[in-house]
């Protein structure tokens, strides 16, 4: 069995040792998808996203399972061509190697955790 090497595994770009609201850690900007990486290594990726209304990440695939939690607003998650509406507090898993896309039906903030 090979040992998993985790590179640069520390959490960054966010205050530590204090209570905070994740939806306040990233802001929507007109005509953009904004992202803020909290962790990125060969085992896991944790990123906050803020979508302006009608902005999207087009269809793609990931090497890992992608767990999405809506922090604010309403988003549309499309997996294998099937649309799912995600509202604040709701989550969905986009399976590895399945085509998926994310669209802001209105301004939309989400937490994305990808496990490789």
C-alpha cells in the first residue's frame, strides 16, 4: 500500500480560533464567479464560491467526489444531465468522474469539498 503524501495541508485564507459565518467569507461580484481556496492538496480541496446571478461553472468532471453545501441563495447543480436546485443549508454530492455543472439561479454561495 502506498502512503498518501499530503502537501501544504494547512487551512489558509480564513481566520482561525474564532467562530465565523462561512457565507461572509466570500462576496458576490457582478458578472463573476469568485472563489476562495481554504485547503488544496492531493487528498482534499476545500473552496468557498460566490456566483453572481446567471454565472456558472460549465460542465466538467472531477477526479474526486465533490460535496457541495449551499451557504446562501439558490443554485442549480447539474449532474449527468439531471438538474438539482440547491437552497441554503442543503447539500449534494457530485460523484467523481461524472459530468457536472454549477449555475447561480440568483446570487449563490457554496462550500465545495472535493475528496480525492
